[in-house]
C-alpha cells in the first residue's frame, strides 16, 4: 500500500503535493518523494523514512512549478532506501511515474527492457513503467503517429498499461508534455478532483478535500480497453 498525489493548475505544486502526502502518510512510512517539471526538465526530491525528511529537503530545493506528482511508500519490491523511493524516472530522465500497487509481470518486462539496452537504478517493479512509456513515445515518433493523437502521452500510457498485470494505480509526468498529467488505475484506488482551472488526483479523497469537493473515482483501465 502506497499513497500517490498529483496536481496541475495555477498554484505552486509542491505545497499541494506535500499537503496531500500528509493526509496519505498512513499508506506508507518507508520513503517519500515528489517530481515536478520546471525550466524544461524533471526535478525530483526523495527521502528515506517519514515525510518530515522529505519536507526538510524541500525547504531548500523546491521549485515554483505548477505541475507535479508525489508519493509516500510502503516497500514491496526493493528495500526502503532512497534509490527505491518514488517518483521513478526512465533512463533518459524524460518520464516520471508514481505507482501504488504491484506489477506482477515486471520481471519479464524488466528483462525485455534490459535486452534493448535499458539500465535500472532501483529494485522496484515501478521502474519498468516510465521506461516502457518512453519507448512507446519513441515508437509513436518513429512511425509518424504523434499527430494522430490529441495526447501522445495518454496514448503511450494506455499502451503500456495494457501490458501490465496486477493491481495498480499510476500517475505519469513527462518533460515533453509539461501541461499534462496522465492517470490510470486497475484494481487500486485513485480519485480525481476538479477545481477552478486545476486538477488533482490522489489515492484517497481526504488528500483533496481542502481544495475541492468535486471528486470522482477513476474507472478501471480494463473498462476502457
């Protein structure tokens, strides 16, 4: 069990992410982290242990970004160390992902990616996801299909989620699409909140209620396939 949050809108994202993570810390005490897009790159701050360790780091390292994702972890795959903390990046540092749940077929996907030259920085099941999304985006570029989709990031995520087995929820951030958050779930909790020109997502409703009461539960990915 882990807690995930996401935000996009006119407000500074980091404070909203931290506030949401405080409401979700019951879902994981092993580590926490946030990632934002700022000045054309992904920025990530992670810390081992309880949330106050992350808060201490963010006092000097946070950005004024208006989009971001956050995570508080209960370790399943990989020890509770900083390098296993979320968010996880792809090998090119273009895609960031937070996940709650378990990807049951991650070993096969990991070996597939290794055979294509991918290297990994963690022992988690989650790290396969941003690398698969980055490759799906590369496939869309190489085939000239990017312009076919209103959101290539959503399409790439959809293709990857269709390959994942297990129960999970994910939120995706990409430096090439700095105005988009993509969320998907399969048998794991994820709610979406709507504000005035802003959007939220979280593993549980209390993380959003100080910002909006317009909250919906996201459908399972399988119901949209």
